């Protein structure tokens, strides 16, 4: 695999431990945490490099448009999302609109979260409301003009944002549709593994084909089995095992940003969901 996605061998023990506990939620009270893991919220909203508090935001995301900083998503009423109503939360996640009526920049992947079901979104909010609040403001985004103008985010939406939700394919299996939902919705894999145009919008006809220079300057590999990439040689079990443990079929290890995804997201998913993801990636639309 690509050098940017390698990690040292000692980490595999940690990742393997994470995967051991992956299971379906046992009751409705656990669903919110499962959706939280499926969305990889911990990876983007915790500034681990600077020892930031869990989910208190502040993680820097460098892009060609400038540096974005993730927000605090703890239930703190002043600096987090405490006090948000269910409808305000759903509007933020699916329309990219803050409770104050401002447009969010599409660095926040509401473009994928718009495909999430209402039930998943409400379960996620219930879980976030249950975690300890942290009072901490995130830095202001450091964007070059004119990309720092939120009004342009509204224009961007008019040109590129589709909010029609997830559409099941009746000609595909339940497993395929579940995989498609996770990859294109809460898992938002398409956001990192798909090239973007000059305006930062996803090039849909190249979905999941990889990016030469992604966020943080990483080279992001393609993850579709019908693509011209190393992933196309992976078997179903290779995909599942790789997403559980970080190990590739040739004995290498996935690292960089993908290392965090495995530790915080795919390593915590059920075997059934990992099989569903593999089913979809082996036969994408």
C-alpha cells in the first residue's frame, strides 16, 4: 500500500483489540454510540495531537482553500451543541445550516450525512447529549479570501449539493444496500476517496477512485474493486480483515488518516456491516 497509509507493526495489537469488541448494538440505548462510531466522529472532533479533550474540537484540517478547525460537539451549551433541538441538529447534519441560520462550509461532510436516516441522526444526537460537556471554543477557520465568505457556501450548495437522501437500489441485495448506505452516508468514505473539482465538489463519476493529493497532503488510494488500483485485487475477506485490523493482504499496514479510521470507526463495526461494505465496494454503482 501507499507509504502515507502505513503504520508501525506494534499498533496492530491495539487495532486487533478494538475489532474484537465490534458487535451489533444490543438495545436502542446503544444505537447512538454505534452510529457515532460508524460516522467516525472521534477522529475529526478530537485534537489528539495536542491532547485535546474528547470531542471538544479544534482539530486542524488543511485544504487547498485554507485550514478548517473542527467544532466542539460535546453538550456544552456555550461552546458545543448543548441546547440544540432535534430539528436543529438534523438541519445541521442534512442541510449544512447552523441553529443561527448560517451555512456550514462543506469541509463538514453534511453532503454525506444528508443520506442518513432520521432514526440514525436522532440516536446519534441522544448519544452526544449523554457525553460529558467540555467548555472549549474552537479556533476560527483560517481561509483565504474569498473562501472565508459563508455566503459563497450557500452558492456552492445551489450548484453542487444534493439532499435527496439515500435511495435504495431494489435490484441489489440488502447487504449491498447497507454497504452503500454506510459508505456514502454516515461513513462518508466518498468524501476522502473521491477526487474533487476546482470548487471542492466531489467528481461523482470518479467516486472512490482515489485522490492524488487529499487533505493533509496525503495520497488517498482508490477503494473500488473495478478500479485500476491495488485494492481491486483484494478479496471480500481481505477487505473485512483490513477494515478490522489494518492489515493488508500483502502483510503491510494501513496508516496515516486511515489508521484513525480503523481505530475509531471500521474496527468498531459489526461483522455484518463490514461484510456489507465489502459487498458494495466489490460491486459499486
